[in-house]
């Protein structure tokens, strides 16, 4: 099927759905282990989605990707988003993902250290994840975005606006988005300053809840 246009979209997207579900369970497992050991979990919550047929075709058209190259050239048909409380947690999650043996990291983009021109910050990884399909194993690409709650707030709002403006923002709106990105960055810095105190309080209250 690799070099033919897709005729059965459900069959094409199914392994991506399986990858997203499996990765979500595994990542939630990491969070659970931290909490069981009364440690601050570097993962706050996880979301995942598979692009729809329409969204895949739209991206292919915009990026001029040929239909027999979708699997290789659209790297976020499967997408996982990991939300963290602190910037330091992002680096811990990155370390954890590097240590895993159940997928291979093929691309890494650090927009936390080097924010995008838009003001966007997040750590991106594209992994090649093997899914067991009956007797076969199919490797699919999955994009993992790791970001703080503040980064997620900004990106979610900016993403909605982008639907309307397609990146061509009026000057004042653009300036406000840049200022909002700076404010989100400052919020992350301030939270990092008090993180030991926050972590201590969270572990203390989690412990109390158990008793
Ligand atoms: P948990 O243990 O609370 O994380 P699912 O299929 O139900 O596992 P799905 O359909 O991807 O997950 O749900 P969705 O709506 O994408 O949200 C994924 C998880 O993130 C859900 O928790 C939400 O409650 C949680 N979530 C979404 N937004 C926020 C937020 O702003 N703060 C926090 N703390 N959590 C949020 P789960 O998966 O049900 O379980
Ligand atoms: P969706 O599903 O609508 O989110 P390239 O620039 O080509 O080298 P590419 O493929 O664009 O790289 O990947 P990149 O820039 O690493 O990340 C793509 C995804 O990151 C986007 O997916 C967004 O989810 C997110 N992202 C990147 N830049 C921005 C930004 O400025 N604002 C927001 N809100 N999100 C951003 P898509 O393609 O938009 O698809």
C-alpha cells in the first residue's frame, strides 16, 4: 500500500490510533509510578489525537506533500501532548523518553530553549513507534509535544486565532500575542523559582489524602 494513494482511510489511520492509545497508557504509567513513590510527577496530564483524513489532506496540500509520501512526510498524524507544571519537568520528561526502549526518537526540536518567531515554546520529538497489528509490526511516526501549562495556554489560544488569520495577524494583535508569550515565559520563570516549595506542598497533600 506504501506507494499507492490511500483507498481505505480507516485502515490507514488505525495504527496511528493504536499508537496514541498505547503511548497515553504508558505515559500515564510513568506519572502513576512517581505518585506511588510520593514524588512530584513531571507529567501533569497527557492528551492525544489522530489527525482526521481531511486534516491530513489539507496539510499535504499546503506543504505540497505527495499522497504516496504521507507516512514519511507528515510526522504528526499521531500526536501526543505532555503537559508539565515546570520547565524543569520538561527536561526530566525528555530524559525519561530518551531512556525508553519501546520507540526510537528520530527528530528533536527544542523550541523551549529556542522559541519560534511566533513566540511558540514547546519541546518536540518525533518518534518511530512499533504497533503490533495481528502478526505484523507496523512502525508509525508520532509527534510528542512537551510543554508547561503556561506554554499550553498560549499555544491553544494562538492556535485558535491562527484558524481565523492564517498567520497574517493585524499588527496590534501580533504585538499582543508576542507580549502574551513573554508573560507566559515570565510566569514559567516565577513558578520555577518557587517550585521546591510547590512540590513539597503537593507531595504533603497527596500523602494526607492517602491517609
Ligand atoms: P487523568 O488521569 O485525569 O489525566 P482519555 O481517552 O479519556 O484518556 P482524552 O479522550 O484524550 O483522554 O481526553 P482529553 O479531553 O484529551 O483530556 C485528556 C486528559 O487531560 C483528561 O484526563 C483530562 O481531564 C485532562 N485535562 C485536560 N485539560 C486539563 C487541564 O487543563 N488540567 C488538567 N490537570 N488536566 C486536564 P484523563 O485522561 O481522563 O485522566
Ligand atoms: P496541528 O495539528 O493543527 O497542531 P517545520 O516548521 O516544517 O520544520 P513542522 O512540521 O511545522 O516543522 O513542525 P513543528 O514546527 O516542529 O511543529 C508543528 C506543530 O507544532 C504544529 O502542528 C503545532 O501543533 C505546533 N506549533 C508549531 N508552531 C506553532 C505556533 O507558532 N503556534 C502554535 N499554536 N502551535 C505551533 P500543526 O502543523 O499546526 O498541526
